[in-house]
C-alpha cells in the first residue's frame, strides 16, 4: 500500500493532479471560515457555542456546507444550490421534451444542460442567500438558545448592506461551482463530489469529540467500532449489483465481423445513491418551516396544528418522524430509479445493435424483464437507504449526538461513494503507467 502511494507521487502528471485538487480543497475550506460583510463574527461564535447540537431546518444544508452555513461565511451556501439545480434539471427531463432531446444529443446537448444548471444555481443562490439573511436578521437561525447575541448577528440592516451580503454569498456559490469544475478538469475525481466529501469529512472530528465529552471514552470507542462495521457494510452494498447477461449476434459489414461477444447490464442495489435521503429530508423540513412562520407573537398560545407539528415533526428523535422519514426514503428511491433508468430505452438500444438477453425475446419482453428485475433489486436498496438514514436519528437519542452523527445518513453514503470512486480513478491512472494499481 505504501509503495503504491509512493508511486503516485513519483508520477509527475498524477502528482500535479493530486496537489492541484488538494490546493482547491484548501481554498474551499478557508472560504468556509471567512465571514460575510456586516456579520458580527463574535456573536456568531457565541451562538454556535450555545447551540452545539444543531438540529432542525438547517441541519442538512449546514452538513453539506461543512458548517459554513451557521457561520454566515462567504461560502455559507456551500454546494447545495448546485445539487438542487442538478436534481431539478434531471427531473425536468421527464417533464420538458426539449431537455430530454438535449440529453440524447450527446456531448453538445449535455453541455447546454450543464449551462442551464449553472444559471439555475446562481438563481437559487440569490434565493437561498436572501432567505438565510432574513432568518439571521429575525434571530431564528439559532432558535431556543436564550442568548441575546443571536438576535444581533447582522451589524447593518440597510438595503445596500443586505444587497452586498446577497451578492457575496451568491458569488461564493459561483466560485465553488467553478472550483468543482476545475477539479474535474485538471484534478482527480469529480470536483463537486470531492467538495461535498470535504465538507462532510471536516465535521467528523467535532462530532466524535462531542460524543467523547458527553458520554466518555468507552462510548466513544464503541461508536468508532460501530462506525467501522457500518462503513464495511455500506461498501459491501454500494459495490453489490445484479448482472444481467447480454449477448450480441454476429454481423457482417463488408469484410468485417461485428458483435458475437458477451457482456452484462449492471443493476446496482443502490442505484439511487443519496438523492432519496435529500428528497425525504427536504420534504420533512417543510411542515416545520410552515409552523415556524406561524408562531404567534406576544406570547399567545399557538394553533393546535402548529403545536402538533412542533411536537412530532421538528426533531428527529420522534418515532413518527422516523417512520415518515423511512417511508419517504423508500418511496423516493423507487421514484428516482424509475426516472434515471428507463427499461424501454435500454431494450430499444439492445435491439438496435443486435443484443438480447438469453431466454428473453428482444423488444418489449426485454423491457418487461428489465423492469421486473429492477423493481425487485430496488426493494433491498430502498430498505438499506432507509436504515442507514435512521442511524443518526437513533444516535440522537442514544448518545445525545446531533443529527450530523458521522457514521450514518447522507454523510456516510457520500463519504464511501466518493471515496470509492476517487480511489478507482487513481488506481486506473496508476495502471496506465505502472501496470500495477493502487488496489490489489
């Protein structure tokens, strides 16, 4: 292993790519600690100390920003606007035929879709930064802390100060998007995924330290061991796939023979990735958001439905919240897989190039068979996603940890998925140069 790492840094081209990636990651982390204009940095740090176990509406965005959201830094929005824009553009392919046509055009059409994603990212950055500043001015960014400083996070509430803050945070989002594309082009791995990986990994030490301080060294050691087991199981499931054999008939084109080879269609157990967890989290935050903006003033009693939402759907340690969260993840997994994998399109492409599944007729029977297999493979994948997503909520009750518990939920899925993909890319580049890769 150490010899393989040494070979990486002895290869000039690969060394430059890795050092460039590390430099971009360092700039990204530095920007997460630089406060935006007109933000009272001392008050923000006071509120963070009083609200160390972050839960509620901003937990997911704060996780993906590496803690920059609650610090109101120039990179406060993190990569979340780009993730949201990418998901929206992907879903619009089903609704807008023009988007589906662009996707099928190949590289030129997908470049247009990427450009639409960039424009939408900037628009969402303006919207989300405006919302964040409004919430910070109202004192609701750190609820239930009882600290007067949490109502004085913004030093200047004039229109030009707010406009400058919105422009700064939106520009930070655009800069993160550009850095991610630079890493993809000149570095190692997918740039956006690596920046998310960095944001989540940066919170691991703090989360583990809070568990050690609250529960002692024995519990801390137990959490570490449990995390290793969970990570091994996640790697096993993420690498699991159902391989459907495909044969291609021989074709004579002039004097050349094409086809006649055997291959397979890999259907992963977790084909949806982490997207259903993001969908379910976002949807469950909506009732709490509506209830928060319907809290009565002057100490009056809230409405019955507001009290019910606050009691049952505001924190993740509630059994009803856990049940709805699990069911939404299962449902969104089927929904997202149905959008991203089209059995009819795969069957048509196989028929066009003379491919067939042994024992299955080409055309519609092939599409029905693929749909049959996909439906049954997705079931364990959806249950697996639901169980992994519930781990931080269970830890919230058992260890007093926050919902950013490192060994579960979206964090562990992203850490493992991006780590595996990046190591595979480094391994393939090593094999091109040394005939021996990083993996054995």
